[in-house]
């Protein structure tokens, strides 16, 4: 079971000697449109998250591996991809790699692109319920393969007594190896971000739903999927 950092006592390195450890960091994004309030909330989250990660790194004896959703390559090439896609992640991870952590390839390119294409297809209103059902099944299977690959990458690269860090959407479905101790990084600003994002989503629902002729719940789901897909690297 994942332990939630910030709501548990700081662990000691000796408590996890010989164990594989993983810091699970929610990767959150704001809307593409300029929004001063949203930018401030996001900045607050990133600052608090980095403070908690650094504290946990120190307690566990350092950081050896970094994984980031949407990255299909690691090392310098992976950093270059992040630099073009997400400056916050790039700045954060660059500092960790300078200190010796290795940025690992995290996703399979073919599976990732398939999943993103299916997400985009599911945003299109469909007349046929049969087509919609088959599309949903295909998307679910693609997602399963995607998250299974991420779990395998972590399992194959995170060694005994090592610590890794995974940045990934809160909506992920990764099933981590049973022998990996997972620490869920949850600073107070994460709840603040969730409240802000929910309010922002509610403001978008009326306009989105009216334009597409969708119920409010469907409009919200579509907007979330769109925000997720826009912020993937490819």
C-alpha cells in the first residue's frame, strides 16, 4: 500500500534497507489558456512537491532512477523531449540527473501513440453506440498495455536498495511490483490544485456541453481527456 508523504512520519533509511522504493509524484497540468490563478496554484504545488521529494530523498539515502509518463527515451534525449514539452518537469528532473539520478525511458512509443489517438477519437461525438462501445474497449486495452509497460520498466530497472521517482497523472492505472515500497507525495497544495481544477472544469462544462450537445458529466470527462492528451510529449 502506498504511504502518503506529508501525512506520515518521515521514514528512516534503515527501515527500508534492501528494499526497492518508489516516490510517486502526481503530474498535474493547468489549462492551455492563460489563467493567472491556475498558474499560481500550479507553482505552489510544484514548490511544495519538490520540498517533500528532497526531504524523502534525504531520508531514504538518495535517488537513483527517474520515470516520467510519455517519455519513450531516457538520458539526454529524454531531457530534450521534456524541455520542449514541460518546462517544470524539465527543470526539476535536470537537477536530479545532475546529482546522479538516471532518467529512464518509461513508455512504449507505439502503445502511447495508439492510446493518445484513441483518446482523441473518443472526443468525437459518435452516432453508433456499437462503434462507441468498441472504441471504449480498444482504448481500455491500450491503456492496460500502456500501464503494464510502465510497471515492467520500473521492475526491470529499479534495483535492490534503490529509490526511484515516477511522475505520472493521478488517473494512472499502474500496478506496481509487490516488492516495491511506494511513497505517494501529497503536499497540501495538491488539494488546493484539485479544488481549483474542479472549479475551472465546472466553468467550462456549460460552454463545452452546449457546443457539443452533451450532458454535463460527458462534457467534463471530455475536457479532462483533452487536457490530458494535450500535455503528453508526442
